[in-house]
């Protein structure tokens, strides 16, 4: 790879094994458990490129290589879901007796993993104000092994000063983990900003079509061995079919993301001008408290943002959300379709200030005019509820 290569070229050209596959552009789907070796020396010398289905096939390796190139990482490990990748990253660095610091804005199931699983294994979790920046230093204890970041945060979209947090954590010997699902490695490069383990829910934008569940952890050189070993010990495996779908999604990410961004910003500005809306949570808006950090570190935005509504009477939210033509109601995001869900925010370190209901919008690839007409009709239904 040439140093000057741009990310969209990397997305197209990395992880391809064309010559090894009779000239096919895509690495085919390999379905296998056993991989036969030619002789005893190869079998026992572990010198073959592929030794067993769970340990990797050309399909999974193609995906890992493509991601590794995009993240500029030392090693990428695939997990069967984004949450699985979060668990893998935390288990790669933490041992009994350790302490971890997790952003109060982290994806809710991340908290579940820390509060239930990590607690059972003698690892203690404290939550911190996502906007703490260099102030994280005051929370780091002698046994703090990891600082977990997510920016912008799930549901509330606060930005984090990742380089400042990383500098403070590294000064005290703690590793920095980041869930970078919102930006994808195209819009923010965690490892280049001091993160040690970059986590992605492939389920979202890389899959991109609401038809695959997967995650990955990409490590820098210093964390490569621990990640590799933990991944192997946990027996994690992703099917060739799913790796193929993830690769297929990845190849068009650089053309999909700008459209999600553009429509997301169009909708965010439309919401911000509505009388029913208290404020819009979107770091690419100039008025957002995290805008300066976003502008400094990120190359763009995706199509996911939040809207804080003014207090509404009972039944108002259902009137808005039921009967929308184009916004589906369901979890996940990052597919080609628009989505809307209510956001239920649970915080413990720093309360989130919202008097009215909060909704989360995913801007899909539909025409924004149609999406706005759909939301306009929804607000008209909502205003009839007294
Ligand atoms: C969806 C999501 C995950 C989890 O991904 P799954 O594949 O659903 O397990 C993790 N982090 C963030 C920020 C997410 O939005």
C-alpha cells in the first residue's frame, strides 16, 4: 500500500485475493470446519495459512485485512456482533482486580456487560462524564486498566476529547478502548488519535443493508498479541456468508456515508426549526456543544442523531411515530432505510437534561423531501393529541 493512498481507494483494493481465486473480484464464501493439510510436517509445523475453520478462512481473512488497512491497525479480530466485539475488547485487557472507566454515554448493553459480567469476574466499573476530557486523570486509580470511550455517545451524542483522554490514560498505564460505530473508520480514525483497541459494530454502516450482525476489534501493535489470544481462547467465529456480506457492504461505504450525512443534516436542521423541538443532538450542527471537537477530529458525520422534544401529553409520541410511511420503528441503524425509535436514557455519572421525550433518527438513503413530508404529517398527528 502506498503511503498517500486515500481511504476510499483502500476500501476498494484492500483484502482482495483475486489471483488466488481465478480472477474473481470478490473472495468467495468459504464454508468449512476441517482444512486438510498436505503432509505431517505442515500439519504439525502450523505453517499452513489456514488450519481450521474457526481460526480463519480466505473469506474472513479478506475482511480482516481490509479493515486492518482502513484502521491502519496491527491486528483485526472479528466477533459475531458489535456487543461481542465490545466484550472481546474489554476481556482482552482486563483481569480480576482491575478497574475500568466507561463513558456515561456508552451504548446501554456495554453497561450491562460491565455491571454484570465484569463484576462477576472481579473487575470494577465506574462511569464518567463523557465530556470530561483531560479531567479523566483524576478518576484513574492504580488498578485502572482501561478507559472505554464512545463518541458521539449512544442516544445523547456528546463528543469526547479522545486525544486528551488517551494521553491521560496512557500516562497512568491504562489502555484506551473506543466504540467508533457512529463514525466508522472512514470518518474517525481511533488508533491515530491514541486509542489502543478500536471497536466497530459492523452490523451498522459497514454491513449497511440491515442483513448481517457482526463486530470487530482492531488493535495497535502493543495490543495485538492480547487481542489475538483472547479472541482465540473465546472461540469466536463469524461465518463465511456473514464475512462476505460485510465485505460487500464495506466496498460501497465511501459512497453511502456522505449521502447519510447529507440527509441526516437536512433532517436535523428541519427538526431544529420546528416549534415542537427543544434541541437537536448532532455534533455536526454549529450550535452543538461538541461541534468544535467534532470539527477538529472527525472527517464527517453519519445519518444518526437525536431530537429532544418539548414535553408532550400522553399518547403524543405514538401519534408521531405510528403510521409513518418511511421511518421504520426498530433497533439498529446504518442500513439503507430510515428509522425512528424513542431513546430511553439511563445515566449515573452525569444526568442528561431533557424535560420532554427524546427520539433517535436514522436518516436512510430515501429522498429527503419524502422523509420530511412523512415527519411533517407525524407532527401534525402529534399536535392533535391534547
Ligand atoms: C448497535 C451498536 C452496538 C452493538 O452492535 P450489535 O451488532 O447490535 O451487537 C455497539 N455499539 C453501538 C454504538 C451500537 O449502536
